C-alpha cells in the first residue's frame, strides 16, 4: 500500500520571550535606537543560525517537536495523543503546511483538508458562502465540484440562515460547524483534525464523529488529535503518543491509550509526593503519600478482585481547617468514572472531623471484595472544603491492576463489559 504521509527527523523550534526584546510602544527615542541597532541584531541572528548547539541550548528557544519520524499508509486512521504542550498541534500545522519545520522533511501525497482551530483558513470579512468557495478553490477543486457539494455542506453545518452573513458575526459554535463541514465534505485525500470538537455541543460532536467515521470507511487517510479517549478508540486503529515534542510510542490504539493514560502515574502501589510536586497554594494541606494495600497490609500494585482493597492517604495539616473533606476519584484507564468518595460522606464522621486541628492524619477506606472487573484502574485524590476552597488535587495519582482469578463467571472465557464485576446473590427457583 502506498505511503500517504512520510515524516523524517521532524523538528520545530520556537523563540520564546520575544516581547522582552521589543521597544516600548509610543516612544520615539526607542524607535530610533531600535532602527539603528537592527543591523547588529540581524548579524547576531545569522551567527545564531549557524550554531546548532546554540539553537538547542538557547534560553530563548524551545523545541515544540524534536526528531519525530513515522510513515502512514493511505487509508489508515491515526490517532495522536499527548498532554498539553506535547507538540500535537504543531505536528498537524506542519503536515497541513500552515508552518514550516526547523529541521527534517515531510512528504504528503494528496491534497490535505485541515480543521486545526476554530476558523483557521476562514476570512472574517467574507460570508459563509464566500469562505466555502475560497477554501475549496485553495484545495484545487473546480466550481462544478463545489456547487455539487455546497448544499450538503450547508445542511450539515446548520447555518443556512446565515450563509450570506460575514463569518466574523458567527458564534464560535456556528464557526466550528461550518469549518468542519467544509473540511469533511470537500473530499481531500488526507483529513487532519485537531482538538476542536470540544467547542460544539454534544449533538454536534456525535454528528462530527459519525462523519469522520464515514470518511475513514471511504478509505481516506485521517489524522485525529483529541483528549477524548473514547473518540480516539472509536475512530482510530493505531495511535502515536507524543511527550515534550518526542514520539515515545506507536502502537494499536488500545495499547497506546493505556500507555498514555498510565504515564506519570505511580505503578508500585504507592505514591509519595516530593515538596516540589505540591503547589504552594495547597497550604495548610500537605499530601505525604497514597498507598494501596491488600488485607494483610502489604502495599501492592495488583489486587485480586475477590479480596478487599485498602486505600490509605496520609497528609499533614499545618493549620486548622474547617469543613475539610479528603477523598478519591476511581477511574478506568479510558477515563470513565467508577465512583467518587470522601472521608466525611457519613454525617457522623463529618460532625466529628468537620474541623481538624493541625497535625498528621491518615484517611483510610476499604473497597469491598467482588467489586472490580479485570483491567487497569486509576486513583485520583482531592482535598477541599466544599463550596469554599480546593486545597489539593491530583487526578492521576496512582494506578493498579486487577486480577479476576476466582471472580464470578470466570468459568466462561469471555470479556465482560463494564468496570465492576459484583458477586450478586442470585436465587433459582423451579415453579411447577
């Protein structure tokens, strides 16, 4: 199968802190001095470009991407995941020819339709109709082709009433609907979609995901960036994981998503917070450690579903706190909430510990046996005074595995859906 996109040694460097070097606006003296020193600054910039070591280590530069390489075959759908600042949007902008790479090469076979940010490629002074024809012309489409797709695009976008209104007067939702309609319906060989669906409402998101699924099934190449792991899992077969500009993983989508979601989490059954990991704003609350224990008290990172699990959170209060509640969020590795619980959920417990004096505490709870289904789970923690202040939060503090040996229904070799696997009290009666 032919290669649609080939990326070799791709790197992108940006200059940061440039505002510090600019003259102050409105001062004629500064404008004059800036003009006189312009040749010197230009000469220095040429010297800087000739020194790769200087580019790499300069304090005023940052590598948004560094030595990224991969090939994507025609007709494949590739997910791109990573935390904020990982380089996802920069990669798509280079592939879409919005910006140029600092190093490396990109070979793209076919025309690219890109939906990067709300309104990218739209001219605010032009109407929706004019922007559709302009974007299609840029893609190399003939007027007859555009005419044939026009009504379909407008119907999808649901902005027919405002199609002859300048798009600068559109709401962000209208802007997005029209931009997505143009990108998806002009039938480019390669469709590049950044995290923009979050702007739309739930109904429009479902509509967009359905259209992207149709595009993928038509054999076109799709690159999809999203923080919505359910959408990544639904639409893509393969994904890459970016971290601080580096490509650190390429695998099947379920494997890549699990790798991404578990990265940065403690995997030993224990999380200990260093002083530099605790924001100054958390005071007077100071987290110390989070532990997952089996019945015997041993710290574990793999638990048996047929045994109870003990969760311990140790923390320090450096001053009295009123209304404090300390608790956890339990999630699947796909980001699905299983439950949320706090140490003062019980009314009597709240009365006793509603006001806590300075000192070291441990909030401990037991998750009963026969609760978890097989898989990997994530624990997040939260300390707050409801409606007043949140002291500390770590959404991905610790992760653990569940072994279902001996769990209900294991006599059947099937994967059961859902995050819980309860042992229910069934009764079977024969009625004559």
